[in-house]
C-alpha cells in the first residue's frame, strides 16, 4: 500500500517573502511536513503546480486530473487552495477514475502560527487510506463527498450542501 | 455524528516547566489543537488523566475502558503515551465495545518544534470517523489493528507484528 | 528606570487573516512578545497606530514625535515598518527631544516561522536602555545613528551611509 | 567591530530527544538563531561546551575564562544555564579581562513554544556592543553588573541584590 501526495499550491504552501512583504510560493513545505509526521507509510510526493486556487482554470484542473489518472497509487491526497477546491473536486469526481482521491488545504499557511495545515494533512492521509474509491474534500475535521459540499466564505469553513 | 476525544497524557501533552526544567503535565493542549484545526465536526473532549504511559497500570487501563464504554459517541480518539499504547489498546480490544476506538500520541510534544502531534491528531480523527468498529493504533501515517502492532523503541516507530 | 514601547504597525505586527488571505493588522503582538520575554523591567506599552510604513506620512510622523515628547519615560522603543523607518527616525532626530529613542522592526512578521521580530525587540530594548540620548535604528544586530543609515531594499538589510 | 558568541549549554540550547523523551544537548541552536536574526554585524560563534549549569564546576568556569581571555573580540556574549550564571559571572568579573562580557540564557529552551531565548540573545548582543568593559548578566530585559545580581529560583527571574 502506498500514497501519492500532489501539491498544487494554495494557502497551505504560501510562504512569506521578506523582500516584497508578499505571501508567495517557493519550494513546497509538504516534504518537510511529512518528515515531521514521521510517516512510515510509503508515499510519492509530486509537486505538480503552485497556484492560488483563484488562478486555477480548466487546463490546470485537467492537469490535476491527468496526474491522478496516471498515478500508480490508488490512494491520492491533493493539497489545493480552498477557494476553488470544490471545482477541482468536481472535475475529478466526474472523471470516475476509480481511485480514492482526497483534496485538502489550509485556512492558514503551514509556516504561520496557529496553522491548520498539519492537522489537515494528517486527516487527509488517513481519509485517502480508508475511504472507498471516490473523490472527497477533507477539511474542518470532516470528509465530504465532492458533490455535496461548498465553502462558506464568510465563515471560512466547508459545509455540506 | 460526533467524536469523543479522550486525553490520558503521554508525550503529546508534555509541557515545559520553566521553574524545574522538567517536562510535566498541565492543562491539556488538545482543546487548543482542535480549535486550531478549525474542526466543525461536533466533539466532546474528556481530560481523563495525565500520565506518562510508563506509569500507566491496570487500574488506569480499566478507567480508560470504562470511559469508552460509557461514551455516547461511538467514534473515539484516545491520546496516549506511545510506550504502552499497545497494552492499553489490547485491554480495549478484548473488551469488544463495538465502537471505533483509535489510539494516537506523539514522538515529540505538541509544544516543541517539529512535533508530529498535530498531524497524528488529524490522522486519528479521520481514522475514528472512517474505521469499522474495533480498536486501532494510528501512528506514523498508518492505521494498525490493535492485535498486530508493536513499537520499535530503537527506531521510535510503530510496526506491524 | 522604565521603558516606553510604542507600536506603530509595520511587518513586525502583521497577522494573517484566514478569510481574505491577506496580512493585516489586528491587536498588536507586542504585549504577548514582552510577556514571553519575561521582562521585569517596568515598561509602558502604547499602541499608537497600525500602519504599513509605506502608508505613513508627515502627520503620522508628527504623531509619533508627539508621543515621544510627552512620554514620561526617557527610554523609548518604537516598533515601525522598515521601509520608511529612516524617515521617521529623521523627524525624531531633528526634534532633539533629549531622550534615548530606538526604532526597530522586522523583516518577517512575529507570527511567521523564522521571524527576526523577537530578536530585534530584545536588541532594541537593550539599546534604548544603554544608549545616550539620541535617535537610533536597531536592526540586523546593529545600532545605527539616525543620520547615517539607510535600508538596502534589494538585500533587505540596513547599512551605514 | 565584531562580536564573539560562546555557547556553554544551559536551558537555551536544550533539545528534545524523541527516543528517550529527555531534553538533551545536540548541535547548538545558536547559529540558526543568529541567521534568523539577520545579523550583519560580524561575529564568531564558539561552541565551547554543552552543560547544564548545575553540572558546571570550577574547571569549566576556568575554561570559559580562558576563552574570554584569548578572544580577539572585546565584545562577548556567553549563552549559559541560569542556575549558576552568577557563579561564572563572578569568575569572569574577578579576572578583570578588560572586555565587555555579557552572560545570557533562557528560562524556556529555544525550540519550545513561548521561549524567551531569542529575545534574550538579541538583548545580550546589544548589551555586549554597548556596555563599558565589565561583566554583566542580561536577563528579563535588564542588564545587571555581575556583583549585584542573583537568581530568585522560586520566581524564575533575576534580581538586583
């Protein structure tokens, strides 16, 4: 058994650039998060892209779909921005790839005090391992099927439709 | 659906005492970890005891068993020291309580740099939600059934028997 | 002997807003930083304003000058954005207030991994205590007189003129 | 102008050992703390020893004295355990080395949440730069001459005699 973990960017992976004062993407924090987690489960890490999910369009969603399709692992975690996580989940859900695909992200970047990123990553790894084939969003300590979830932007949480 | 989270102490919850220079137990860090996780799943937190798992004996294990038995929630996470996690899991496993009980802990305390605690807590919450009734140890990114796992103390990781 | 510590905003005090994904100002982090520092020196904390130093104009600089003038403490630390720290220092320097005034800030916000904020705050508190009356910038482990320092923005460090 | 920074161990540098659950000494955290501080002042780091200050005896104090004597820098920061910081300061004070020597330490290790270590390091670096030749203890946001300070162990703070 093994896991594929795909980075696509999002708040989870945002890092502070001291020169510009902006939050930007650099090398993904995910490998160091997984090392810290002391994972002994075999996994492959794939840094596919590094985008704000508001900048993610159909071609990028197809790229993520393709990465899932060609994945040798049937259990996949995708770290993704929360704003359009639902849209990407829908593309993957409709593709019916026969794999257990779990999208997660963070409301506060991994590198910032009080981040939910490490909790969410752990939660998503377990969900990808344990869920039946299908596409899920794992946020706020819950596993939502892709077709019945939305982000409540005012509250900053995911909710069942 | 809701979750019960029981604190019993262990490395996860150790905190530094500036006056003695020792790692001790104070108020559990788990409520603040769960708040940080932005859990919207309903849960009840039960600070049952605060022990090094090396100091845990049969009466304490029965106390944990009783807490699981009287729990209204059928999905239970127990935060426990790693050294005798297997022994407590066995007591719970043999009790056949018909609930999904997941023990987790940490190799590095939550309050110390590079801790695995938050990842493990997230992982265990998902496992308790998703696993069939039974007793499991969730560490190192894996879910182990209670009867087929041991801690490799030299390596500091859990392994299948 | 006692110290006045004045917050004016700047990178030091930037905090992440989960709802907008922006770095914003909330309640200053300085009181909690000083508690963590276990200061026993008496001090008064004054949250004067919360501005990016690029947004700071002459009226704000006069406000800072006034706060220094009316300060009962003759040793003053000002936490300020780095981009126009030199300009504010000049206003204070020309005012010849006869107090030991030390401006400091941070290249990485206090709440972000790897921040220099706590080091700089400690450095500035010592400098305000020990320097002769005058106006200084304390950054990068150095104390610069106000009239002979500039920020090298490409390198992100302060340098002597 | 340049600074010598000497590590001798103490709480500042204690690190958690996941295998034994003990706080131990490994490679000093001070170089990474100084890098994080974005120091541009030239400095030399000397990892002299790694001891609990309760284990420090006369030979070790002479070793620290010798390191200060042979230091090419006349401004010296010594990171030291707090319990016998006063005793080492006395050995250095009586040696009358004609240098500005500042001892500091921490009540909470650098690697543990809420540590005062980085603040103290910044404070001590400024004090070593700015104080007249002599031997000082810099803790709790104050600079104490070596002959007029003691640690109040019940309160965990340094006080003037």
